[in-house]
C-alpha cells in the first residue's frame, strides 16, 4: 500500500544526496546506489551520468563478482499523486540495444554521448566485456512513484525477455528507506549548565557547535537513555563491558582526589542535537544522542554515587538538521581518531542498518544480526557481522583463504562482501552451515582442532561446494528463502551429515599428504592459500561424487517449500 509517509520518507532520504548539479532524479539514483546497491560513495559518483546526452542511461554499474553490467534510469516525481507509466520503461528497454554487441557499443560511443557516459563506458571497458561475453546486462528503473496499470503490464510482459528489467517503485524503495534510515535521536529536551560560558560557533547557517565543561553529575542524571543504551543509537559501538580501559576509567571515577584532573586527560563526549540554544552558561538541547563517549558515560552513570562536583567532562554539542549528512561525518570522524575498528565504524553503515532490520522483519525473534560491540540482540540464533563477513567471503565469494584477513573485511572488501546479493535468508543459511561445522569440531584431527579459527571457513566453503553438486543444493545456496526457515530442521540434518563427511575427508587428506611428504607438509598452510584449498577441494568433491554414485540420495535432494528456479 502506497502512503503519504513513504513519499515523504523518500524525499527526506534522497534530499541530502542532491548536491552540486544533481537533479532530484540523479539524487534518487545516488541514494539508491548507496542504500540498495550498497556501493561506496566514490563509486556512486563515478556511476552517475545523468544529464543532456545521456542516451537514456542515467547510471551504469559494473559488478565484477556477479559479472554483470547494470544500466539504470531514474524518474523523480515532484508530487505524490503522480504515477509511473510505461513510456519511460520502454525508453530504458530501448537503451538496452546499445549493449547487444561490440558494434552497438561502438555506435553508442559514436553517437556523441555526454562526457560522463563516454568516460564511464571507456573506464569500465564496456565494449570489451560485451565483445567477450563475460558479463550479462540487466536494466533497473528507479522511481518514487507507484507503477500504474500500463507499467505493471509492461513489466509482466518482459518477465522472460533478456535483458531483465527490474523496477524499484515507491513501494519497494519505501521498504528499504524505512529499514536503512538513521536511528532517531532521543526526543527529550535536556538542559545543562556549564561551569563557564561555552565556546559557540556557527558551522553553517542552520548548524552550530558548542564546547563546554559540564559536571558529570548533570550528564549522568539528566541525559535520557543511558541505562537502556537508546541514547547511543547512532554510536558505532555500545558499552563493551569489563575491558581494561573501562576498568581504569571506573577506578578513576572512584578516586575523588583525581576528579579535578579528569577533563585534562579524558577526550570527552560528543552529543548531537536537532536544536541548540546557548544562553550564557546555560545549554538547552532539543532531541539528543551521543555518538562518541559511550564507554565513559555508561561508566559515569554506573558509578554516579562516586561523582562529585569537581568531576567535569569536556562536552562537544553539535546542532544538526534532520536531512544533513553532517551527523554521519561527525560519527565517523570523532571515532576515527580513537581505537575504534573498521568493524565498529561500519556498524552504522546503511548496509548494516538495512540487513539488521530486514532480518528482524523476516525472522522475528528466531534470528538476529549483531552489528556492533556490546549490542544486545534478542533472538534464538544470532550471527555477528564479523562472522557474517567471513562466511560470505568463504561461501558466496568462494575465497575461504581470504576470510581470515579481518582487517580487509570491513575496509577494502566491505562493499564487495555486503553487496545487494546478501539477503536475510542467505545470512540465515550461513549461520546454519557454520553451526554444523562448529558442532562437529570434535571430529577434526587434534592439530586441526587447535587451529580451528583458520580451518573453520574452509570447512564451511567445502560444505557449500558439496551442496552445489546437486540442482536442489545449488538452489538452496542461491535462493535459501525457498527452503528456510520452513524446512530448517530437514536442512540442518543434511548439513550435519555433510559436515561429518567433509571433516572426515579433510582428516584423510591431511593424513595422506603427511605420509607422502613427511615434515615438508604443513597442514596449517593448506587452509591459508588458494592453491592449498583448491587441492583439498578437488579431493573432497571427488569423494562426495563417489558417495553419490554408491548412494544417489547422498547429495542434497530436499525439495523446496516454495517452488521456482531451475528445479
């Protein structure tokens, strides 16, 4: 159902992307590529070629992992009542002809496209990719209007036509916008009194900054949402518990003779607000959220009986508007200067927000995603986003040897890992496969068992490869929502059997290599290189096919709950 709220929400989400000479249609595509396609900001800017001479192509994205060229067109409607007809869809379908062959790409380049499109075609080597047939083409139309009957009919008529046409209208976009939008600040109005007049400066016409020394007692007593952590909804990590640093901070708070020195060696807090009034030493904040200083503020709150008037905290208060991206920049920069990992930084990324909410909407209390340190996710089964990243790298990107390189997962490889292809159902399947591996850990040889951290992801990968040996198994890996959660008991039973067989095969492989090569063979190295894993994979798959010849039911043969696909 299309509502006023979805139109307004999309306007609020898209408006911050209207920068420079971008139209609202281009801004919508920029938001779409960020929130739905999950591209890095610099890649979003490179992909957009909207403007005069764009030949009906508003953006172009190449995904090397999916071997796919996506041609996008966007249409923004300025009034809520407008609907999307089929004429723009037909225009995009016509633009697909430019990508039929190397000759048609040459024709597009010769037709004097605008500079952005021409440079994009050359930079992405589109002609070469089309000529060699290595990449498929898909069409994506994005609009903030609902489709009318003619558009719906046209999309249905093209359901089996190549290239495929995927339409994201108001309904679909609204669902993503709801999941991916920033967490709201606390709604209360808070009043604080600084010990002296704060430093106040205007950052923009509508945003300002105040820096003040505020008694810790006030912060602990007056800031709402400390106990349930809702004050820190935009913080990159929540309270980390009994860490060394938090322990030292707690001891400092409990020593009254150190209170007067506290602001000299403490970094302070960063508070966001949507309305800041400074009157002498009095500060009034309308709506509040802490984006840096969660560990400190929680420690002060939990030890508030030890606080004195001498314990002051340096506080930076930043007034931001609702549609400004300044809040995201502050969250990132203020934490980037401290010992916060890239995993923590990515916790507030749109991909993480979208996936976490989508998982909750899909699985309720049966499955959840934890995206940051200290986050309490109430669900029967919870997957940590670090584990998720490693498992995606191992199973869906088929690089188990790279899964142990945690530094890269949330940095250079983040967008590649948490791409649009990663769905709630895929993460649920990964959790089930990983659980089957962990449950059978005791079957591993002692030396491999002690190196489980490096062995684990290769075992997950090998189980997925055995699944892919049958049509139903490939379907499960590619579209697990057809089986899960309806048939998770049956799927888990098969995964348990596969885990046992794979582990037995790995044990035998290592034993055989040791007998053949002696001390020159290091079993730990096998799992850390592409060459080592490839040899092991060949051995495991060979054994699984032998098993299948003896017993055809060995491979995954469970029909899906929901029909569709190749079966």
